[in-house]
């Protein structure tokens, strides 16, 4: 089911790039005419919408992790396979990264040729590694901030403490 949805999402992204449009109306029209289950359409639509919406962010990840290649020099299909998989790696951390990368490789074999899958595998693994490192850094910073907040609550600053009253209550 998910492979079929990814395949349809790729076709919709390809069409959107050829039309130079980030609007969902073209993708919706394409997906609505498909004879498939509502679940497949729903997942494909979510992938297309998310990929189009976050394309700038996704392309930054891809540019940083392409060695000896420029994103705009890749074929339209390969570029959109990478975008689709990068979207899933970033926005669906609950999915196994190896499954997402393998699905992208399979889409390359299905839609392009057998030579592009090595590049796809390598780039997506680097993207995943970068995303993982960023999440660890953010989690560590958040943990440090939480610890700092907790310690500052335990030990109030002497300058901000209320002065003790001269008159003690009995």
C-alpha cells in the first residue's frame, strides 16, 4: 500500500515540477482520477503536500549532502525521489529510515535506471545522519535548558529574595 502511494506521490511531484507549480490542485486532480483505495490516496496526498510545502527546507538538506552533484543537474525524477524520501525521513521519524531509503531505491529502479539507486542510497543515508545529529543536538540543548531552569528554581538568587522581616512571627 505505501509503495503504491509513494509511486503516485512521485508522479504527482514530477507533474508539479514540470508545471512549475507548488499548488496542490494539480496533484489533487491527478490523485482523484486514480483507481485505488482511499488510504493509498490519503498517504500519497500527504506526501505530496508535505514535500511541496517543505521543499526549500528539503532542498537545503539535499544540497548539503550531494557530493560532486548539483540538485538542479539531477534528473527531475531522481530529484523528486530524493525530495519525497527526505520529507519522510524528517517528518515521519516513526518510520524506519532503512525502509524509507529502500523504497526510494526501489522507485529509482522502477522509474529511472539501475545506476541512480546508488546515489540515492548514499545521499539519503547522509540526510538521515544529519537529521539524527540535529535532533540529538536539539534534545541535548533542551535537556540542558531544563536542568538549568530546575536548578535556578531550587537556588533562588539572593538579590531577588525577599528580605527577612525584622519582626519574627511567633
